[in-house]
C-alpha cells in the first residue's frame, strides 16, 4: 500500500474464490458509512470506526478468524499508533502488523 493515510494492515481472514469475494463485498455494503454506534456523542466519525465495525460484522458472520473483536481492536490500535505518529510526521511506511486474533 502506498497511501499516506494507511497506517497499518492486519489480516483477519481469507477470501478463497470469486463467489466469496462477491459475498464479502455485500457484507461490507452493510457497514454504515459516516456513522457508528461506537462514536460517543460529539465524537467525529473516522474511517477507523468503519474498519472496527466491519471487523465486528465479519466476526459475527463467521468470516473472520478474530474471536474477541474488542481485544483485537485494542491490540491493533496499540500496535498501529506508533506508525500513525510517524506517518503524520511524513516519515515511516505502512506496516503489516501481526496482531493476535484473540
């Protein structure tokens, strides 16, 4: 990935064929954009809210190897934050993180 807005990537599952890929796309369409029940009142929606909600929906539907979405998300954020700070400063690169799929 070369986007300066992407900070980190974690693999949460595999899509093995085109049929599953189409189903996955439809699952992602069910994840709300620009809103999230995880946003506290007055908190601006950000793309990471969508990603967290998408991982949760994938886990709920059995499409993810993530067992505990809240713990996974905490581990992912903790691992990604140092890279976010580097990227914000114009340094570093996108990192693929090995985050426990607890």
